[in-house]
């Protein structure tokens, strides 16, 4: 304790003061340390409580989001089945879980923890994904369910050749608002796509971005249809629609050679088949219009000279504008819109109409029409005029069945949706606003693009045999990506396997019209194909191999996309594998996706499982 000591003051008197001894000073320091330790303990306790609070809420939010996931496919299934009561129940469940997840990740303590190193980005991503999911559940799903209750498939059944577009026109503002909200929700999730997070959250983010992208595309497509479909059917004024029937037995980049054409007139929702034509009706001694430099250099002026070759280019906007100009020059009708379909689309339509009897007594059905149009016609008729007449008869009969309303909308809509996803339905419009909407979609036949969560590539095929041999061409598509470079730039590989499935004897038995008879320099039974690989910008195509060895190719740029062209000749029974190598522009690997020319069969793209030993860069 302190000691009392007498000392002299300034005036000389004696003054008694307290002096701390060593013992008292040690005790004082002990008290200070104790107070500091208590303060540190309290601070540590608060941090632990803070971390525990955030951790528990994060765990609960994760559970809420996981519980919400099953409601999404269930909701879609219920809407397609028109079970709106079930759809509403799933929508309510979805909204309940996403709202709770949003609440759990948006308090002050959670936001404060986001500034911490390492853990902060994980919390930010989780908060934004929860908010994005809740935005979809609250701002997108309810208005779509309201529309679904009014705009049912049976409302689109034509009566006396006229479609009632009023329900879709009335729903347009709601659908457009939902599309804007869906895009905003997607943008919110994409804003945290590059933040570093732990593995499980990275997987969850990738899955959510994929689902949100699909949702935004779906809602945007429906909103776009509410604008484009009524306009196409002449609600705002008469329309001339040119229909191209693409024959996949002779491949072209957008599908197949245009084998037949028809003019459809639409006015106030009513449609009628006006004029039908065959390729024999189009004869031009010179190109009918000037093409851009790349199209001319790569695909030649044939694109603007022969109706059969307008779609050598994968750019449907070019192919359609040339076809429309050719039609107007021959028949005098100005074209407002061009629509391309193939026999697989007709098979989907026949699923909805049921079998149809032609006026000659033939019966066409969903399971027979493809073989009939791509093979049977050529075996039955040797004259091209008779072949074209048969195509015209089938088209006119199917169209009449549709226009008369003898169709199941519940079957037709999914069939057409699947065909559009496979790029079997392509649409081009002379209206600049409509074309801007179409050009950004798969319906417009756009070239590959890069998004925040995937990198698209294109594989396009053109027959060079001059025949209908592509029924016997088997193709397989694979994509892969490697991260092996020191600079972090990914290397992508686009693989295509091609096989001539015929035997020598089978090839010898085919008619001249199918094999080409050597007319264009290809031995009968052989299949000659031009293969075009397109990358999305930004990327760099730098190598092509064939069966594991470097091979010659023609590099070019089309709409800023790096592309490579290779010619393949296959004798009966012969196979080959091409690999196109692309280098990413930045150290940002993205899952590769392939857009392809639609064959007569559906091709699934597979992951080819690459290793660094496969890299060429």
C-alpha cells in the first residue's frame, strides 16, 4: 500500500505526501492487465457470438434454398399440365423458402461480416443469390401464373382458319414486366459471378446461374412471343410469310437444302396458303444481290444465285433476306417474314394432329413422315418435279388441318418448343424491331456468343456431294476445356466425329438421285461434307487436327467470330474425328456449349474429358 512521507513545501513548511512502493505499482499493473484481458475476452466473445450468429443463419439460409429447389421443376410441370392449383401451391412454397433465405442473409450483422477477408465474398454471394431467387419468386412467378390462368393452350385453337390473339395481346404488359424482372434477377446473380468462394458455394452458384439464365430466357421468349406472334399473324396488318422447307437429307448450315417453298398470307389472325413453289421455279443467271465480303469469300456467290444454296451460310438473316428477294423477283410478292422448318417439325405437328390422309390415299403420321419425305419420296419418284409435287401435297394437307383447328394445342406447343430449341424453326423479319428481338434468340439462328456462365461454339455442315446422302452420315459432337497454361487462359476443344454408315453393297444399290452419280466429282456412295467450326468472340482459333494429326484448314472471321473450314470425304464404312482448338481471350474458363446444324436425328453434345496432354497451345 502507499507510504506517507514528510517533505518540505515551497515556503519551507513540512508537507506529508503519499508515495507508491514497488509492491503497490505491481498491483496496479495487475489490475490494468486484468481489465485489458476482460475487455479482450468480451471482444472475443462478441466476435464468436457474431460468427456464430452469421454461421447459424447461413446454415439455415442454405437449408431454405435447398428446400426451394424441388418447387421449381414441380411448378413448371404443373403449368405445362395446366394444373394451376398445384402450380400455385408450388409457387407459394417457393416464395416462402426464398423469402426466409433472403431474411436470414440480409441483417446488419451479416452485412458487416461481408467486409471480412476470405469469408466476406462467400457471404456476399449467398446474400445476392438468395435475393435473386426471392425476386424471381415474388416478381416473376405470380404474374406468369395469372397469365397462365387466362391464356390457356386451348385459347389458341384456330376456328375457321383464324387464331384469336386477343388473350396474348392483353397479357403483353404483364409478360413484359415479368421479363424485365427476370432479367434484373439474373443480373443480380451475375454481378457476383466472379467473387472467389468455397467449392460447395461455387457449385451452387453455377447451378443457380444456369437455372436463372434458363428462366430469364423462357420468360423473355414468352414476352417476345406476345409481341411477335400477333404481329406475324397479321393482327397489326396483313403479312406475307415465306415458308422454307429444309431437307436434312442434303445438309445446309441452317438445316437442309430448301426443297419446297410456300407463301402464307396472314391477316387479323386468319392464315391461308396462297402459293406453293419448288426449286425449279427459281432460275437466275447472276447473283440477285450483293453479299458481304466474308459470305462471298467462304460460301461463294451461290448463296445469292441458287435458292438451294441460300443457307450455305449459318447466318439465317442472310439466307432469309436472299430467299425473300428471290421470291419477290419470281412471283412479285413482297415478303414480311421468312420461316424455315424441316420434316422433324412436321413430325411434331403430326403428333398434335394425328395421322393425316392425303388426297392420293397415302397416310402420313408422326412416326413415318420423316422417312417418307427424306427417303421414300426419292425411291418412289425418280423425277424431281414429281418429288416437289409430293412435298407440296404434304405441306398443303398439314397446313389445312392446322388452319381448321384439328389439332391438340397441348401437344403442339411442346413439340414446337422442342423444335425451336433444336434450331429446327428459324424466323427472320423485315421489321427492324422484330428482327432485333429475333436476332438475339435461337429462333433467329444467331451465331455463337459468350455469356457470363457459358461459352458457345458453332458446328455447321454443308453437303458437298450434291445429293441426298446425308441420311447415311452419322455425326457425334463433343466439347471440352483445359486449364493448363501458365497465363491461366483456357483452351477449348470442339470435336466432331463423322461416319459413312453405308456398306459398299448398300451404296451400290442406291439410285443416282441419292448418290449424286458422280455429277459433282464425288464417287457414288462416298459422302463429301464441308465442316465449319465457329468460336464466340472473344476467342482465337489456332489449330485443327484430324484423327489426332494436324490437318489443313481454312481460317476466317465471320461477324467477328473466329472460324475454321475443313472438307471431309468418307467412303462407305469410313470414319474420321476432327478437333478444332480455340484459346480463350482471358483467364476466365467457362463451360463450353455447342450449337449445331440440325440433322434428321437429335444429337447430344458430350463432354470429351480432356487432359493437359491434349493441349496444343
